[in-house]
C-alpha cells in the first residue's frame, strides 16, 4: 500500500499576489474509502516516515520562500524538517477542554524534551543548556572571559542608563575596573563591617 501523500491545499490566504503574507496549508488526503482503524500500521508509518520526506520535498520544490512554519504540537517532526531547511518554526497550541487537557499534556511530556532540548530560546536569543558538571566547570572556570558578557538589548540600555553597571558592561578594561572597585570598596571586610549597622536598620 502506497503512503498517503502530504499535499499543499489549493487555497492560499490571502489570494492577492501583492499581499506581503501568504499562508500555505499542507494536508494529507487519503482516499474516501480509506479506513484508518483497519490500516493503523500503515497510517502510523505514513506519519512517522513518509510525511517528513514529503514535507521536505514540498519545501524544496516550492516556488515560494517560506519565512515560518507553524506546526501542530502532535507532529513534532515538523521542527526537524524546518531546522533542516533553516526555517523558523512556531507551534500552534489550542487549549483543549478540561476533559482532555491532562492526557494531552501527559502524552507530550515524553517527547518535548527530546525534540526541543537544543532549541531553547530566551526572548530573541538562543540559549545553551549546561547540564553536566564538567561543562559547567569549563565555562565558569576556564572560559569565563568568553561567557562573561551579556546581550545588551535596547530595553536593558534604557533601564540601566546605557548598560554601564558591572552586570551588563562587556568584558574588558572597564569590567575589570568595576570589579576591582566593588571588591575593594564595597565588598571588602572593612566595608561590610562599617555598613553592618545600616543593614540591620533596614531589616
């Protein structure tokens, strides 16, 4: 039995060719007499093996450039195809009713960690998850100068008066100067003892 093809739908939204945004839908069109229950193994094989190849082929041969792929949370392989073609991927999540909410969340918990473990983003910036003591020691002890600088966004620059504090200033001569000043003038044993009374008053 041949795999069920994944085909682009004939309708695009909007139809105006000059409109900046076009939506292309891809759907599977089994024959009208196709019985999913009777052909469950074939249907699952189509979902897991044929669909990723079909979608990749449709993207590669499409006359249009894709700026984003919106996927269903139950077909997580779409994110792999999007990454293969270097296309951003978003997840469309429609909250089910309370009766089905728990089973849906439970079925996804075993899949999300393997699919998105290297795709963590904090805002607009990609982030690396450090999960081993060896890598943590390498970053914090041996490569601390490389990882000490923070990303300066326009919001940070506005709130922190140009990102001039030690927390956000890039690693360099000013960073070393501020660290030295804080160590000798603010966090030294003499300064901490002198400010002890003030700290107790603020408690």
